[in-house]
C-alpha cells in the first residue's frame, strides 16, 4: 500500500535561512506528488505539484524516484512561510490523496 | 468566488444523535471527497464521489454515509456518532479526480 512519511513534526528556522521539509513515499507505480499548505486559520491549499516543475512562493520540490523523496525547499525563509505543510501522493483512482502527517514550519525573526 | 463550503464549521453533539455535515462546491467539479484529520495521522479519505449518484468508500468509511444527489453537494452523514468520530473533517473537490483538489474550510466535530 502507498504511504507518505514526513519525519519532522516541527521545523523551526530563522528568517533568511534555508528551509527543507522532508517527504518520502512508498509506492510501486508511477507517483504524482504534491505539497499542500495550511496557513493559520485558512483552508488547506495546493502549493505545488511535481509534474508542473514550478516554483511557488520561492518553494521548489524535485521528485527523486531513486530515493523515493519529494523534499520541499526554499533558499531563504520568510516569516509568512510559517504554516503546516503536507506532502501528498496521488496514485490514481478514487480521487484519493494519501497524506503525510504534516510538518509545522515556524520561521523565527 | 470559486470555493468549497462546509457547514457547520463547529459542532458538539452526543453519542447516537444523527448529524449531517454539508459540503457544496460552485466549480462544477465532478469529483468530491471527504477526509478526516486526526493528530499524528494526517488526512485520511472517508468517502469519495465521481459524479452524481456514484460514490465509493475510502480508507476509513465505517460509521459514515454519503450521498450525491446533485453535482454541487456532497453531504456527510453520521447516523449514530460515537466519540471516536471526534475529528476535523474536510470536504474536497476536483475537476478530473486527480491530485489537485480544492478543500473546504473544515468542520470540527466533538462527540460526547
């Protein structure tokens, strides 16, 4: 069965420091990976997806099939990046995303 | 504004008292899902729907029912709520049933 692992519950960094939120997955087929973000008192929203290979709000994520990872990175953290981040795996069928347990990012001044 | 709405946002109830959480989307999406979010477990899918009158179980369907009589609405029904259904519930919709999903604001349920 598919699984998504986010090993860090909380990640605290200083403003301007690099950020890396880790995500590993297990799935035997061809995965589609996503990062969702939930800012305080807001709904869960899509941040980026691996097939787009885009950079959103300075964040990037590269799918590494060899290491089964999809880590989220940003070179310089901003205070407004403080939020809960969820890595999610779509494997086709059932409209289902398999989510990790989330990482709370706290950017300190 | 394109969005997914849920009502109520907060609900306290007692064991066994039937309740319904409504979900509505105005984006003409075919696919809709319900998830529950619990500490340390992330979000888990309860039920999903691929279109009107087409629904199927997700990972944790026990104790829940859904219906899809109209494309825009996908209510979640707890016929006899129990304390282990205390959770934060999210409704989501997507156009093509893939990973890009739009989430509602969440409904926090407490079953006493």
